[in-house]
C-alpha cells in the first residue's frame, strides 16, 4: 500500500472508530503534523501541506493550530483549503495572522501574543469544548507550544521548539520533538520537556529514527512510568488513558 493510500485509509478509520471517554486517536504525518481526535473533537496540529492528499477524507475539524511560519509547519493555501472544507477555528502564532485573515474570515483566526512577556502569558481559549493554552517556545522564529484539554484528556504539542519551562501540570500525551531538521531539538531537550510534564504517553516527532530511539532510552531510564511511542508516518494510533 502506498503512503498516500495508507494515509487516506487511516484518516477514514480515525473518524469511523468509536472511542471510549479514555481513548484518543492520532495520525502522525511527518515533522510535527498530528491529526488528533478525542471524543467527538478533532484537532489538527501544524499540518503544513502533509494532509493535502487526504483532504477529501477529513470529515470535520474543530481546531487547526500553527506553531510558527516555517514551511514544514505552515502552508497558506492548505490552511485556506482546510478552512473552506471544515470551517475550523484556527489559532496561529502572531506573524502569520494577517496573512491568514486576508484569506479566511478574521473572526475564525485567533492569535498568539505578538511578544511573550513571561512563561505562561499566552491567551487561553475555550472553543466549543476544547480548552487551549498557549506557551512560549524556543526557535529561530517566534513559536508557540499548545496545551489542549478535551474532556478529561490533556495533550501538549511542542512543534519543534527547544526547551522552555512551561507549566509542570501532568498531561496524558505529549508530542515532543527529538531533533532533525530543527536546530533547537534533541533527545535530551525532549526529555527535559517530558520531565516537566510527566506524560502518560510521550510521542516522538520531528526527528530521525536514531534520535527517537535515544529519546526512548532516556525516558525509560528517567521516567519509567511514561510510555514512549515512536509512530510510523501515516499510521493510526489509538491509545487508552489509564
């Protein structure tokens, strides 16, 4: 099966699978791109253009997030196409907001702060049952990390940020970058993030296989109660929060 066919098939499964209140499903499409579903809510993190081939199979989106403007995280034409299909709310790092609002109704594009003045000073949003907190990150360009709560499930998406001390509130799943091609990521950096949040599941993204494996080794030594998941691109993962 081709990668494109696999992605389409698994997107269909993500929407068609019945999830219990403690289950969540996601598809990792590469870099830091995650299609994430919990209960009846669906969030698409940093899609770039990686879901463009499966766009016709994306049935609904409640939220699309963009961490920063690098091409492997953000693509304007794809953002517009996804919005036209789903009418999803969008939250973006400040530098892309004007461009997005030129093509998408301004009220549908929410913004991170132009300048972060502290650790947890990003705005908080409550969007139709999805609670979102924005956190500062570390990168050559301004970057946002996202903490999302759907029901009792708490998720964190670090994009390809370096380490910045965000809230140490425990999360159920953290999507953590381990390295290439980001200049601010490394297995030890992802470990530091995990040490703060102590996720039930730590999902290795935005890195090479050897960096993911090193991250897994570090977490198994330092955080034995955290399960590391190294996803295959375009594969559907369904996990159960204890």
